[in-house]
C-alpha cells in the first residue's frame, strides 16, 4: 500500500496520463503489431545508429503507409526515438520485444482477455464473467473451457500462469519438505508441474492431485512422460459442489495460485474441506500473489489488473487479493497462520497454516 498514499502527477501530467488511458486499446494493439510484424526486431538489429522508415519497409513485406503509422505511433508510446531521420529502439521497446514477463502478459491479454473485456461493465453489474462468452456459451467458468481452447490461446494462458509460478516452485520446495511430508495433496494441480517438482525433489513422497476432470486429463498427459509420475494419483472433483469432499490422510495440503480463483465465501468453504484432509498436526501451505505485498509498484499494478480477468473472463467473483482480506478467510475457515513468508520467487507469499 506504500505506493498509493499521495498524488503523483501535476495537472498537466495528469491530463497526459488520462489521454494514455483513453487511447490504451490503440497503444496495446499497435505494440502487438510492432512486435509481431517484425518491425521492432528490425529496428533493434540496426543498433544505436537506427534505421530509416524506407529501410524498414525494404526488409519487411509491409507497405510504406503501414510501417509509417506504426512507427509514428511507437514514438508517442515511448517504444522508439527518432534521430537523423532514423528510428532507434528505446528501453521500453526492448522490453516489449524481449522481456519474458512482458511477452507472457501481452499474449495473455491479447489471446484470452481482449475481446471479452468489452463486457467488463456487464460483468461488474451482473456478478458474472460476461466476457467468457467469446469462448462459447456453454461455459460457466474459464477453467471448464481451458482444455478445449485452440492451441494458441491455451498456450498463452499456460505461459502466463506458469511464468509466475514456475520460478517459485524451486524456492518453496525446501519450505514444504522441512516438515518431512510423506503424502501431499495438491489441490488445484493444474498441469501437474508442482506435483512433478515434488516427486523429483523427494524419492519417497506420494502426491495426489485434486482438480476438475478436464484439468486432471491435462495433468495426466504431462505426468505420463516421467517415471516418477507413478507416485502421483488423481482425485477429479468440482470442489465447489457442496457434496464433494477431498481425500483424507495427508501431511500437507498444498494450494498454489488456486484460491485466487474463488470468492471469499468459496475460499472459506474450500479450506474447511481441506481441514478434513489433513492428519493431526498436518500443514496447510498456501502460495499466493498478494498485490499489497509486492516490492515494486509495477508488480502491484499487474496483479490489480489481473483481478479484472477473474471478474470478466474467469469466474466473475474472485481476484488477486489484498493479504488482509485473504487471511481473514483463512482464519474464518478454522486455521491460524504459523509462518508468513514474502518475496518467494517473482511475487509470491507463502502461508503455512495449522488447524486451530
């Protein structure tokens, strides 16, 4: 919250910032075009000397007009500078072209969110993910649609999801295994990457993945490639159905980037089911990205905006939570937080909890 206590802009600067918001869809699509049509790469290859518009056209199968409108837009967007009749890539342009996080974010916005976000206001008013209908009218949540997406859209979602979690897995394994768990329940196991990390890390541990049947099918496909996968079992379920229960007898129940997919009331309900899955003395370990726990304002910004994906596309009722809101749910469900560990990987917090 330290980023948001005071006004940052003069009146003139504030008006300019407002225009950036007004034209934000133009800026985004122009940035995608500059990247995907190869214009930024041609300019980067020209180095500090830069390259003329005519030479850009000569290297690409694009019209002079098309290149001109994009590179001129790129100047105002801060991707390019113009000296001696030549275009040069800026640091911002470099990140648009080369930075893995920026690429994951942009592809996620383009392929998963952009069309559906026309329905954001309706999603707020109706409390439903009205933008989800761009993927088909039959889905109630995005997670039902994920396994059936076209390959490009599926890969963009997975790249976004994995970018933020994969870096954290190696860092959190020692935290989890200091409790010497013999059995771990991975709730919301997604493609199985965490469960695979565990069985690779420890030769004796047994894992169970609990998730939607569609997600279980994806996980099985990935895990089948590894011999260690024979220590991973599966429990398909829709955890929101009142009658569903989690399997019992686990030393650790693990939830990574899972509970942000649910409303506060749903989080409490899920965690109460997790209580019954734990052996006496077992640990609930949650890894989440809380926007108020970030070291950099850019990270908080990304998480705040990602909340709108949940609102408009994913389910209509969840978000990237403020830590105080989230921890209240943990306590209401009958747990207390033993350890609260920030700055795990890129942006994560790990909560180690026990039953009260």
